[in-house]
C-alpha cells in the first residue's frame, strides 16, 4: 500500500547570505576588473593578408626577444596613407617598405606608420617592423609573454587588457577579434630547444652558431589572439585520427621528455573527443590537432592547432580531461568561428564548456552528460551572480566579466536549454550548418539565431529573447492539478505558474515535459508548452495521477534544481543539488521522492499569527509516494554570514543579523498558507553548500 505526500518548506526571518570557492580552468578570469570598451574599426578600411614573424628567442637570462614582423596588407577603401599597428612595451627599431625606411611614432600601444604613398582599394604592400625588448605579461597575471625556467611562451589573451586580445605583447598586429590573416613563423632558438607555433612545421635550419630556426606555417586565417609560440627543450608525441571528411588528421603534441608518458596517459581519450566533436559538429577543418605544455598556472589557451596546455593538468591520469576536451572544442567554437567582440564571448567559451559535456556524453553516455548539466546548473544559480558581481545576460556581457561565470557556466547552461528547444537532430544539424556557413569568420548572437532558424525552420525568437538577451532565469512550478475521469482515461488539468529569478520579462513557449505518476508508480510523460505568468494545460493520462512534476528530466535550465530518488533503507541520503538530505528512520518498502529547490520567493501567503518575513530567494517543494509507516528526518542547510565577502551565499536576502529568529515554514499544498513548522531543530554554525 502506497501513500502520496506533498510538502513545501521555506526559510523565514528578516534577511541571509551564501557563496563559495570556484575552481577555474580553461582561461577563466577569477578576478574581473574595471575595463572600458574599445571600438576598433581599422579592419573596415585595411585588411592584413599575412603576418610573417621572424624572432630570436635565446636570451632567457634577460628575458628579451628580437626580430621583425612582415605585415602584408591591402586597402579596402581609397585614401589609406597611415597604418596603425598594436605593439605593447617593445621597442620599435625601424619600419621598412621595399627596403625604404618609413617615418613612424610609437606612443603607448600604437605604432603609427606614415605610408610612402596613398593606397586605394585593393592596393597594398608589405610593412616590415623591426623591434626588440622584454615582452610583458598581462597585469592580471593571465596572458602575455612569459619566460619561466626552461620555457618561453605566449598566451593570446589578457584579462585586464583592453582589448582582451594579446597578440600585441609579442608582435605588431591589429589586435581585435575580427581581423584574420595567414601566419608564418621563423623562430630562432638554441639547439637545445624546440620552437612550436601554429600550423605545420615546414623546416628546421641549423644555423651553425648554436642556434636553430624553426619554420612553421598556418594554412588558415586566424585573429591575432589565436597565434602562439612556445620554446623549450620539447619532445614530440604524434598520432593521427581518421576524419569524417576523409583522410587522417595529424596529431602533434609537445612536452618535456619527462612528461611524455604522463601526457599520453592523460590524453588517452583525446581520440574520443575528436570523433565525438566531428560527429556532433562536423569535420575538423584545421591541418592538425596540437597541444604544447607550458608551466602556466591559470588555465589553458585555445591557440589554433597548437593549444597551450598547463603542465600541472598532465598528471598521468584522466583527471582533467574535461579541460582537454574544452580546448579541442574551441577548434570549432572560438577558432573556426569566432565571436566578433568580447561581449559575445559565450559563443567561444560557453560553447567550449558545453563541449566538455558533449565529450562526456560520447565517452560514457547521456547519464554522465545530464549529470554534468545538473551540477553546472546548480553552480550557476548558486554562484554566478556572486562571482560576476551581478546578473547578466550571456549576450552583451560587460568587458569586466568577459571571462566570467556568465560567459562559461551560464553560457553552457543556456546552450543545453537550446538543445532541448530544438531537439537533437535540428540542434546538432543546425550547429553544423552554422559552423560551415561561418568558418574562418566572426559571428554574433544574431548570426547564430539566423543560421539555426534557416536550417531548422523553427522560430527561435522567444528562445533568444528569453534566455540569451536577458539576465537571470525564469522559474516554473506546477501550482496544482485536477483529475476527472474520461472513459477509460483521466483528464488532468494542470496549473503552472512562472516567476522570475532576476529576469526582466516572462518567458514564452517554453517546451517542458511533465511527468505524471500513479500510486503504483506508473509513469506517463507528456510535452507541455508553457507561456507567460500563468498557464493551464489539459492532458489525458491512462491512470489516476497522484503526482505531477515539471522538468524532472532537466531539459530546461530554469530557476529550479530538482533531484528524485528511490529510498529503500534507513540512513541519510544527500540531495546535493537541492541543498537538503533525507534520513529515513522507518521504512518497510521503497519510497519515491522528488525534491525541487526553487530559486525564487514563495507565495507570500503566511499565517498572520506568525508575523514573519519569508525568504525572497528560495523555497523547497517535496512530493513523493511512500509506504505506510514511512518516517524520515530532513535536513535543510543555510548560511548566516552577513559579511560583504559572502553576498553570493544562498540566503543573502533573508538574514541580516543573527540567526535567533530564523524559522522553518511549511504548508501541505498551495491551497494552504505557510505556517511555522514546530517540529524543527535549528543547528547554528557555518554550513557551506557543496560546490
């Protein structure tokens, strides 16, 4: 004999806060600063066709580089007589065109070159800039050129820099997201070292003076921030993978000899990532897969064909293979197709984060994928606002949080929801179409929407309006349902309410699934298109449902985290993503429990005799089917710290002073007011939510 139970619980008082440490990988910024936007329009009038970088990197003692960069450029419009290039903290010795010295000035980060003639559209030349000096790292500690022990290497972005592109720390360029060109690299270093750059190694020349010159050439155009160089006593680890486009793609990775076995073991599943991404996103379009190990402590960087990968992530185990997959995913999202400005960085980083989950789906299965999605969604709701300082839409983020949690984790969270809106066939087919349409070009959210709509025939305006272009999240909950017999079946009228978790407007046409469950645990799942603040839907179900739950499959990343469990024995069971645990103390048969943690304020329908203020941030809804005699205890975690450093914690809107007046409220269903739950024991102290 089974029995249904329903309850909702709510913290109440007058005010409270939550936050936690965050683990940074890839190249995510843990310390966003105050930055201003820059509008670089040079690429509208001048096109850089090719950059040939000729550098000597031998002076490790003084940490200096020297050489020149030959910039092949062409005018796009008439009347071009000035060439402006970006170069940071290095000394320009001279600028030549056709061996003729040109007048120039170098103020701050800009070289302003007086061209020898006026160039009209389609006319151009090659400007050779000779320079030397000590290249710099970014003020944030992430990005720039670094000498570290045996290594010298460049990382293509800088967190504090504006623009974030950081090619200018080691050669003159147009340092923006839209200027793409071909690259050749001639890097001279000592014979003990190997120089690794983008593209394919064409030759190694022994100069007879204790140095060698490595000539690398990249077959496809890239923006400046995706170019790279790394110098160290490297050995190579090579392989090849068959491509769906035909032929084999070379794999070339570089590390110190002592790390080669660990590298092979830590990258044991690189082939799975490669084949999974090709199947999901289309052919690999680059000439090789490449990684080079560097002693960088802040993450990895997706330099095209030559990913800079931190040595500390290569431990001989597959512990950090998510980062390996993230960076390979960039060869589709962020390298093949690149955001046109920093404010659209989720098109690079959100998709690359999402590629990690696609990798796990290919490696292990959908259960691992959805587990990663659920954990990420909870982290986004719990920490993203605290980490980034406010609630932001994933599109048009301010440059202070270009590399923040909104871009990475929330970006991936929203992309999962897009997959659910479209369905797998149209979603992955649409992404292939988008990538093929825009390969080796820059894009924005409008491009993505247009291409997905063109491929699928769907109208995605509601999705992009509700999820991409507004902050926060919508939240949906089944308020109640009514059952009436109709022949052999039952008509179930379901009432759904939408609230807003720091979003601006209600979402429309959201494609949920509703799961109905009978007393004998029979299940029936039905699609439900939910729109506006209140939605009433009617379903035909082949049994009498005693439970109705929205989104238990977590297809839609709204402002709810849900966990369902079958409880079979006594003992504590943690519901991690809903911040509670249940400890059955008496159980004779299996019990089924669904816990929904709602990240919005509950209805303010409170028994007036209690005279309380309810939490503006969250409440729990618990439903289930339990056997007779089922008895359990539940534990709900909270945090009472009120310092300014803890404003990201769960209950920042509730506790502003001590915990003395904190109480737990309960109601059996939405038809009843909230009342004080008298059988509760409060344990004060520091309780942190699980990250």
